[in-house]
C-alpha cells in the first residue's frame, strides 16, 4: 500500500467522524484518537440516512413500546452519524410535516405475544369485538400477523368455528398464549386472505372492474387494502367494496386507465347516467357526440 492510498483512507475515516492523529517524523504514522464515537462502519452514507429516517417515522408509530425503542435507537444513531449527515438529517426533520393517516393503536405486548404464538405454533385465546360491536371469546391457532398501512391483522384458524378467520389486533384483548402446541394447517396466502376481507367485507356493494392494463401496473396504483387485483389476459380485474357509487366513479377515473365495471349492474347504470351528464355539460356549440 503506497503513501497516497494511506492518506486517502485516513481522510475517508476522518470524514466519517473518526479522530485520526498524524505523527510526523521517520518513525511516525497515524493512530486513532482516544474516546472516538464509532460511526456505523457497515453503513454507507445513504444507508445510514435511510435507517435514521425510518427510525424517525417509527418513533411516531401507534404501537406503544415500539416508539420508545425506535427513539432510543435513533438517539444512538444520531450520536454516531458524521456531522455532515447529522446536519442533513436535522434539516430533513425540520422541513417535514406528516400527513399520515391515523392508525389504530395496538399494544406491543399483544403483537409480541401473537408473533411468538405464530412462530412456535402455540394456541391462543382472547376476547374480541367485531365490527358490529359484538363481544366473543375466541380460541385460535395463530398463523400469521399481517400489517397494512393502518392496522395489524391476525390470520388464525378459529377452533370453535372450524374455519380460517382474520382478526383486527386492536379489537382483541386479554390475549393469552396457552402453551398448547398444534400442527399448522395449510393455507395458500394469508396476506391475500386479509386483503380480500378488508376490501369487500362490510361494504354495501362489491364491485368487479376490468382494467385495460397489466396487473403489475394496476397493483402499483391500487393499494392491497383498497382492492384485490388479478391478471385477466392482457388486462386485469379488480374486486373492491364500496358504499357510494360516486366515490367509485371518481376513484376509477382518477386511475387514468380505461376500465369497465362488470358488477354490480347498478354501478354500470350509474356510470351511464354520470357519463351522459358530463357529456351534456361539456358539449360545445356545434359539437357532435363522439
């Protein structure tokens, strides 16, 4: 290794925040200064910034206990960041305003307990309140926890109903992991099960829409908690729930893609009336219908 390479490496260490002392003379060289805070050696600049930003977002999460750990980790990382990155991160935080959707609060103890039950195939019991406010006691075989942008869901086999069910974790209380083991039952896709449950259940209508675009493109536009997208030849079909026809019309038009509503027939009729009204309002003098 030549002297130029050594000097370049030393400057790199100093830019990361290390105290590197140079000793002149024939017997000199370089040595690390005492009391140096060790920066995150395994992180490149962009990686360290990404971790700091994510921890900052997590510190405001609606999971009591998790935000405390995120804040602790963030404070440690802040001390390890080089001064120039710390200044960038401070500017980013000061200039950022969050418009995140409100989340449903769940306890970290509930999540940890259910995660351990899923991982170790342990039965669990809990009290549950459904969407209509009905209370029940559940005995389940937990399979997976599924997180959406606002809520946590548990996919589990309900022993009293002899079927798979999805549960909102924020509606469960008195969660107890019994210690009784079980052999996991087969299930294809717990994530899809949750997506289907939250996109169509509890709505007045279920819509099926054919979209003239590949499923990959449509899935990037329609979040999984809004609709379930499936390939359909060269296009896609989307299933979603709705209570208001005008909302669905506006949402589909906002996608910027050609579409056709297959179900329900009431929605098709609503779109015909809406289209005629819009055409009449925007027809200029001497213009003919397209």
